[in-house]
C-alpha cells in the first residue's frame, strides 16, 4: 500500500484575481506534517509540492497522482488557491496563469473539476482524499473576503465511491488571511490538529480524515463563526481513512483535549470550578505550569481572535456619533461584519448594549433641542416682522441706492400628523404667506435687469447642531457671526444676465457667452468656474461703478437662513413642491440614498435646472437658495470652522488655494445636501452643470 500526496498552492495570479500570499506557505506546512514519521509518515519521495504552477503542469501532476495506482493506495490531493465558479455552475481550479476577460473566467487557463473527477474515476485506488482550502468565487478584496454568489455542490463535482472531501467553506464568505496567521485559517488548524495530535478525537492513536475535519471546523468557527467548513465522507463501506498518527498516551495531548472540551463548554471563559479541576488534572498528568500554560494559550487562540473581532465591531459602533444610524453608517457596519466573519447573532448583543446607551442620549438631546427650538421660534415669531421692517428702514437702505418695496410668496412646512400617540410617520402641510422686502434694479441693457434684495445686518449662529440629521463634521463648530447689511441677487444669475455681462469689455479673462448645458434665458447659468464668476463681478462693477462680488460663506448662510434655525428655511424638512432637488431614491453602486429628508415626503426628480423664481422665496425675499444649483462663494475651502472669521468676511488664508466654497445643493443632489448649513467645494477653475452663482453688493466695507 502506497501513500501519495500532491500539494498545490497558488499565491501568484494574473490581473483579475487577487494574490494569496499564504497559499504557498500552506503547502509547505502540510508537507512538513505529512512527511514527519511521527505524524503523517508519508515517504518524502511520495509527497509532491507544486508552487504557482502553470496550467498544463498542474493538470499533468493531478493526472499522474491518480494514474497507475492500486486499490489500497491512499491518494491525497490538497489545493490552496482560488476556486472559480462560472455561470453554468462548473467549478475550476485556478492556476498562476488563470485569466479573466470582462470579469468572466477564460476556462482554458484553469483546470476543470470535471477533468479531475474523470481522472479520479479512472484510478483503481478506493482511498481518495481531497482537501480544498479555497474560495469558490475568487472575488476577493485584498485577499480577505469573497463575494457571495451561492454555493457549490462539491459532491456533484468531485464526489464518488471511496472519496472523502474536506473543504474550507461551502459559502462564498471564506477568508484566506486573517488575524496575523501565517497560514490560511482552515489549513492552520488542519496542521495544528496533526502536529499537536489534537485531532485524534477518539484517542485511538490515529487521526482519521473526519476527525481532522471536525477539529479544524470547530476551531475555525470559534474564531470566525460565519465560516462553514464541510466534510463529504468516505462512501465505499470500507474502513476509515487515516491520515496521521498521534501519541496515544501523551500527557500533553490528554490535557489539551480536556482543556479543549472545557473551553468549548465555557465559551473561552474558564469558570472557577473548571480552573481548580484543570490544576488537579495538570498535577495528576505531571505537567509543569509552563507546559499547561502553553497548551492553554494555543487552545484559546481562536477565542481571542473572536473576542478581538467582536471588540472591533463594538468600537466601530460606539464611535458613530449619529443616532439613529444613517444608511451610510449601516452599510459600513455591514461591510465590517462581513470582513470579520461575524454572524447576525454574534453582533446582536453588542448592538443591543450600545444602542440602549445611544437611545437614552438621543432622547435627551431631542428633548433639549425641542425645548430650545420652541423658545427660539416663539421669540422669533414675536419679533421677526417688526425687527426685519425696522432693520430695513434703519440699516439696510444705503444712502446712495434708491430702493423700492416688493411683495413675494413664502412658505413653511409644519407637522400635521404623527399617527396614534405620535408614533406614526409625520405628515406635513405647506403654509403659504406673503412677505415684503426692499430691492433695487440694475439695468444690464437690452431689457435685461438684475434685481438686488436688501439684506439687513444682524447676528446668527453659523453651522449645524450635532443632532441635525445627515449633517457633516465640516459644519462644526457652530459659532456666532455678525453680518453687516448688504444686497444679494434675488435669483441665481440667469443665462440672459450672464450673456449681457459677458458682452462687456474684458477685465482679466475671456467669458463664454453661452456656457450652460440646460438652455433657457431665465434658467440659472451653469458650467461656469469660480474664476469665471470673479470676472463677471469685475465687469459688472466696472459698468455700474458699484462693488459687485461673490458672497462670503457667512453672508450666504445668513441670507439663506433669513432668521431661521431649522435645516431648511421652510422648516425641519423639505419637499419638491418648494425646491428643485433629487426627490426620489437613488441607487448608486448598490447603496440606496433616500429621496426624502428626516420624516419628510419623497417627491420628483426633474433631472435639470428650471426657470428661477418658480418656488417660494425665503423670509428675506431670496429665491432658489435650496437646490437648483450649487452657488460659488468667495471663501477658500476649510475642513471645519475652527478659526473661521466672526465678522462675516470671506475666509481667505492662502490665495493660491485651488478649492473654493459651494453652498445650497442642486437639482441632482439628495435633500440633505441642500440644507442651509451644507458646505461643498470644487477646484476654482472647474465647471459643472450643477454649479452657478449669485452676486452681492455691499456698503460700509468692501
């Protein structure tokens, strides 16, 4: 009777398949225990290793493994590398030159399982063992996890009489490299089971293939519960297949087995009673404390790995500030769970503990925010109209600019119903009213005018509070800013206004008179850069002898809020009846971004700009401040408000900074990106079909 083994490890691959550095180490470790006379007792000449073989060399070696063998020969085929399942369900062993074309396997560059099956059928041997430590989809991310595309019936592909098949996993969630192990997880515990004798479950001095698999499976699932190693047993009705020997009466092995059972029973946390029992057992077996400690350290390794993964997940969950969790955070946690090989039932207790604490804090913040909001709204409602009128009369009207009043429609969204006891979904109603403001008109020629609305001076809290849904860290910290009176364009600059100013004499750079993607004289101009907007202001200033410029970021947010403190000047949420934005769900790369904000309604997605002034104005009389187009501001981009000016001036530290501020959101962005506090940026010389601007005129300071 001969014992012959073929060990194949593929670490190096063509582009399209991720490298697997541990695969070659796997075959070296398997060979070490197989040729050891005290373990596998295979003759060295009968153990063949193939490291990163070419396809034909690999198939020849597999054929030779099964050819010219006798009935009682033991033949072992071990493979560590990528396994690939194609659309028709066929399974292939990868080789170093396996290729993919348009994400599909080129089958002539891999070894088909059906061919291996055929060679096995031709063999006279009735003791065939196949060990597959491979993923079945090959879609790995940095050698860590495989995409789940179903399972493979290995019995169908490799099964038959006289065959035992061991596989690392039937699912597609198998990890090749994890937790600092030098070997693949499954192979690590196969080698440990032979080398330590721990896989000799019945203690008869021999390690059968089913014992080896049971040991490795239990260890793998202690460390990575989501992995599911499988065993397809010997079928010819004969005796069991033994792969290795173990020291039958070895005290260390007896202690290891007993400690292993206790660790499994106690889930890695050894109880007090078990500890006293183990101390007595160690004395009876005449083991030193150091010997016992070394055994316990090895046995508890997968439990430590699992606890580290659970702790890692808990740390990630605890560090998420926003609660309830956003879709972005939930997607990130799901990816973390998959890469850690944790099941839903593993993370459920963690989420219950962490969410309980977050819920208490969330409810406290909501109550405090509601109290402050009610106080602010009451005060604002009492003085807003009188204060705005007074400030316009005393501060806003510049002595050199003659203004005239105008009236406009404005609107607010107010909660209408939240179901029984406030537990249902909120609904909102639009409350419309009339507002009044002052403005002057700049004549641009050929019947084109530019309306500039008087914005009163005042103070406001810039940025968003920590409990505002879907906010970004760049909106912190909130800080109080003082704003001087100024005029601001009633609408974003339109295409007709742009064309009129572009026809004026050049100051610094040329201007394209018709740059916009969505054509229309009264639509906002877009596809203009920050530098283009600066040139527009320079030409307009020269023509009118007034100082036109882009608004500072603080002026823009102050004008947008118009005395409000809610996420939108309409209220707590927004609707496409009041603004132009993406009001439908957006599926981007498998992630769905909702078309509604908070508990507000979903709406329509117009997919383009519309004429300015179609939606109601804010309390200052400014239109289209939410959505429509992103609007350039004068400031450079800064990642947060630490060190920001408090006098309303533009924040310019380094005039060579190529990134400039954008505010307001646009027609193709979701609602949370259209809030009063939202901040964006682009390169100053870039242009997009969702970016435009509006202008301001100031007095008292430049």
